[in-house]
């Protein structure tokens, strides 16, 4: 017992000492060694060790040990040995003889007893405290319990001490990191900055080997070691794209720690003995610009916190590097922009193209320190580019680079500047000077047109950068502008000279009235103004054979009188189309007709007077592409002057001929005037007769259209009478028709009347259809009728008879159909003894209500017919539904409710019934809009339908039905009054009550 008390007293003292360890903040090894020392003193142990696991691993690693020899760093796989078992179970364990336990992993030779207790924080096991003895059963259960208590205290002390140490180390590193960030941010020289970054990274992170890896100059993917500490002579070493840990980090942009580089196939050795490597990206504005790398000879030397601090330092370093580059770029750009400004002033001060090119090359060479540069412009005929000016290339001026070859032709075609880092690897390259490796070319661009290329070469691979290209392109723009100005001034001078000659030509040729002299003058002045050797005027042949002929020529030898078929050759085409043409190489044009041996270029413009082409002004040259668009513009102006001069000469000649014939024409005109006076009287008489006849025929046509357009007899008769009044002036017009029953002639329509004592002319025309006489057409007129009018009236009577007969037949058909429907309605009611006489009673009551409402007579007839036929649609309803004594199903009710639509369809063909069809269709609509079939409400429902609805309801209520007995008169009125304003029109309800009370 005394021994136990002593141990507990020692354990208490150890606990006090471990509390002190929690506040010391020593490094991790110092904390662990002090805990083991206390364990040996308090528990009288000879061999004791602390094992912990790596984060994310279940394996145990010997972190610190006393009495075991060289075991620090030894790995015990997860679940193996006594310690591995205790770590997984979280329960302390003592083994009296480890040689008999299959789990034992030897710690020191001669070990027999082992005791292990978990190092626990709350419920989490963070390691194992282990002890061994060479004596069998050296530890008992009490020792294990005291050992476990010490382990619990040790776990807390170890955790607190290690955390405090880590915090102090982190604060120290952060302070150094802040100092480093402030120091490097002010350095603008990139090489000095890189060295400073490495020194401060090594100091802040306690690193012995650290390096900066960045993209190789002129190489988009390879990396090169820009600065290094502790690696030996590795500065300038190239790391191929994507290789090594650094290459991977540069490509992915993700930081990496490799615990043991000897096990990683990507590793590119930096220094002999390297084991652990840490690499983080240098990132600026989302772009990786390099990699910060560190190595250690110790496996797993770097942790997550180290990488986080290393990345933070890399971020500051990347910002500082970009700032240094930016400041350097600003200084370089300022220098270059100053030279560019000088270039702008210099090139715009000259108006000579050759001088402009020379100044451009001198200034761009100074600005970019170029040894070789040149200006290339398009060759005539589009064959490629020609070197127009050059510096540093030797004798290359005038050299042709064929189209499709070389970097310059590519830039010219694409209108995009380009840098080639190594021309020896580019199949497009055309050698400029021996030793050339890098090439830079920019288009000479004006708006959307490329007029040439500015080109430079360097003996250094990757010798040009993006900033060089930017300034080079700006110089190219200045050069293009200056060339345009120089060309524009030359063009202005040339145009002024040509306009002067054109003005002189215009004044000269307009004063000449002889056509041949005019043509010669035009050719002479055109040749002088445009420096032509060969030009000609081609005009239509006077013989009228359709061909063109050369009327005048200069420089063509004996071609005057030569004929050219219209539409053939360049001149013949221009004559036909009226549009100028400029042909750069006539040998390539199948239309060309040889003018003189050796001709290559041709230009032709039409000579146009108003809209007529009267000739062609044509020119040829032995040089390909000799003529330009500006030449054609001036040429067209001379052609216009020539056309005016030719027209004036022709007009003068024509005026002389016209004066000769004018006198003869005047005498002839006097004779013709006399004959015209005689004819004019005859024409006037014939015109009056023709107008009258046309009017009658037109009216007759309209009459025929009118009388056959209607099938209503009354309408047809009225139309016939009306049209007759328009055709002839009649005092009275009468139509009599034979009554089919009495066979007597009866007046059907009459307009006007005869006055007693007044003499009249009569015409009685029979109305016949074939051989059948149907009536008489009687007319009377005070002034009488001519033969033409009688023929027109006979024609009208024939058309009228047919129209009348058609209308009567249609009316008979309609009456028959109506009678049939009435019979069907009666037959419908006869099917049901309860509804017999229902339609007649509804019709009689509806008529009374209409009379009470003072409806006009015609509308009352319609209401009566609608009421009489209101249920005609029930013909389409089966007897088993219509006569069903019980309650109808929903489907049966839907069929019953469709009978107004059936009725409307049945009555639709009866044209004489007018609005009756709509009245029948809507007699089941309700005043409140809840009826059927269309849900009409209030005044939307026809009045007849509203009247029939009430009459129908009243008769139904006061009649026996299979499913109920009849209601009394008073009961029926009461029900209808109750529905006033909802089902029925209140005004019609009042009219019903008025009828019933009368």
C-alpha cells in the first residue's frame, strides 16, 4: 500500500510538471522528451516511448523514445503490435511476457513485459504511451492503472504544449512573411526581386533548399530555374513542359506536397539526397506565372500548414514579380511610345513614299533595337509581295516573295500580326538573311484594307515578345497612314493635271461641229491626259448591219474601219451593257479581240447620250495591270465629254437637214388640216350614237345580272321594272302573270300610270319560257320607242321571264318544304298524346303576346311561324328519350337540349322564313344567360325567342305530362312570374299577364 501511495504522490508531482509543459510552447520534440522523462521518474521506468499517427493514416510512428535505442521514426502498421491494438481499441493493456504474444513487435532486444496506454483527448485517441521491461511480469494491474492516469495527463499536456508551440511557430512565420511581403513589394528589378524572394522564403519557412521556376523566355510551355538557394548550380536549368513536380503544379495550378520524391515517377532531381518536396503556384490575376519550390532530405518534412504559409508567401511573391514586370514594361513602353510619337511626326511631315518608308524603318529599328527590318508591298498582278525598303538585310530591295509563301504573305492575307519564335521550324519561312531565327510581321492596314507588311527578323530564338509586337503594329499603322498620305498627294497632283486637260478638252471639242474632227480631238486630249499610247473610238456602222466599226484611232496603225460584232470583244460587251470595264490582263479574258500585237491591259467606257450608248472610248497597253480605278474614272469623264461633242455635231447636222424638210412638211400639214376638219363632224355623230348604244347595252347587262341574282319573286319583279326604267323612258311599266289556278292575267307589279287624253306608244311583250307563256310585259311611252330600244326590251323580257319562272319555282319549293315541316311537326306531336296540339297553342299564344307588345305585322308572321315550328328539331330525338315517363339521364338531357340546333338546321333552307331559324334556335335561352345552346342573355336573345319561351312554358305547365299532372292557370302564371328577370324577359312576362287578363 505504501508503495502505491508513493507512486500516486509521484504521479501528482508529474501532473504539476506536465501543467508547466502546457505553457512552455516548446517544439514538438522537446515536449515529448520532457513527458517521457517525467514518466521514467514518476513510474520508475527504464524504457518508455510515445507513438502517434500521421493525419489521415492509422499507422503509428515512434515520435520520441528513451531506453530503446534508434527507434524514432519507426512505423508500426495499423492494428499490429500491442501499441497498434491499444490505439484501435482505446483500452490500456499489460502483457506479462511479450514473447508469448503473437501481436508483439520487438522494440529492444531482451524485452519481456510491455505496458501500453492510449493517449486520449475526450473520446479521441491521439497516440499511445508505451513501456517495456526485460523482466517477466514486471508490471501489474495497479501499475497499468497508474500508467493510464499518467497517459491521460500526458495526452492533455502533449496536446496543449504542441499546440502552443505550433502557434508560436506560426506567429513567428507570419511575422517574417509580413516583413518579406513589405520588402519585396518595393523592388522593381526582377532578378534582384527573385533573389530576395528566395532568401526571405528560406528565413520565414526555415528552408535550406528553395527555388523559383518560371516559363522559359520565348517558350510557351517549358520551364526554367530562374533563382535557387541550396541546390547548387541549377539556375538556367530547363524543365520540359509538364515534367516533374514543378511542371505538374504549373499546368494544374494546384499546390502539392510529395512526402517521398523517390517514390514519385514525376520527380526531377534537384539535389542529391532530396526526399520531400513542396511546390506551390505563383498566381497573378488567375494566371500561373511560375512555381515556388522547396526540398528537404527528410521524408514527410512538410505539412499542410507549411504548404499554406508557403502558398501565402508565393502569392505575395507573384504580386511583387508582376509589379516589377509592370514597372519595367511601363518604362520600356514610355521609351517606345516616345519613339512612336517621333515616328508619327516624322512620317507625316513627308509626302514622298520612298522617304516615308526609309524614316519608318529607321525609327522602328531604334525603338525596338532591331537589326533587320523591311517594308513589303503588293507586286503588280497580285503575284506576291515585293521588298520596297529594307535595313540590315543587304541587297534585298525588289525581291519578290511569291504569293502563298513566307510569313509576310500569311500576315498580308489574314490582316493579323504574327510572331514566329523559331522560323527554322516553320514551313512557311522564306530566308531573309543567314542566321535569322525569330520573325515578327505586322500588316500595313488602312481601315479594312491591307496595303503591305512591316517585317523584322532576329538571330535569337524567341527574340520578340508581345510588347514588341504591340509597338511594331503601331509603327505599321503609322507607316500605312503615311504611305496613304503620300499616295493621296501624288494622286491629287495627277488628278489636278488630268482635270485641267479634261476641262481644256471639254471646251475644245464643244466648239467643233465636224464629227471626224471631234473624234480626232478627243483621242489626242485623252492620250495626253492619261499618257496613253493606244486609244480608239468605236461606233455603230452607218450601213446599219448591226456591227461596230473603229471610227478614229491613235497608236493602233491601220485599224480605222475595222469591224467588231456587237457583244463580242471588250468593246462589243461594253456597248451592249453600257458599263465600263477594266481588264488587267486581256490574255486571260476569252472575250478579247486583238487590237495590236503585244496588248495586255485594256480599258473601255461607253459614250452615253441620255440613256443611249452611241459609241465606245477604248485604250490598250502592253503592260499587265497598267490601268487603275482612278484612270478608269478619268477615262469615263473623257467618254462623257466625247459623247456630248458627238451629240452636238450630230445635232448640228440634223438641224440643217431638218430645216430643209420643215418647209415641205408645213405645206403638207395645211392639206391635212383641211381633211381633218371634214372628218371631225362625221366622228362626232358616230361617237354620240356609239355612246348611247354602249349605255343601253351596259344597262341591259346589269339588268340581266340583277334579275337572275335573286330567287325572291317580289324582288325579281321590282328589279325588272327598275332596270326597264333605266333602259327606256316609259311613263308606265306593268308586269302581269298568269294565275296558275284561274289561268287569268293578274297585275303583279306596276310603276307609273297613263294620263287621260295624252297620246302614248305602247309595247306589249309576252313573257315566255320556251313555248310556255307565263305573263305579259306592258310598257307605255309618250315619245315612242325606236327599233334599237324594242330589241333591247325584247331581250330584257326574255331574261325576265326566265328569272320570274325561277323565282316562282323556288317559292313553290319553299312552300312545299314549309308545309312538309308543318306536317312533320304535327306528326311529331301525334307521337305523344300529351303534346298533341302543343305547337298550335304555343303559336296562337305567341301571336297574342306579340300583338299586345305592338310588334309590326311582318314580324308577327315570323313569330307565329317560329312558335309553330319551335320543336321541329325533336324529329331527331329518339322516342325512348322523348316519351320516357321517368327522369332523364344527363346524356339524355344533352340530346334533348340539342333539338334547337337540329331545328335551326332543318329550317335553314327556307329563305322566305327570314329570321325564323334564329328564333327557333334560341327559344331555350334564359334572360340571365344560363340557357342553351349559346348562353345568350337579355337583349342578345331575339324577341321572338323570348315570346315563344314563355308561351312554350305556359302551355307545358297547363298540360298533362307522363311524369306530372297539369297546373292551373293561376299556378302557371305564378311560376312564370317567379322566374321573371331570371329565366324570362320581365317585359314579355307582363305582356303574358296582360293577354291573360284581357
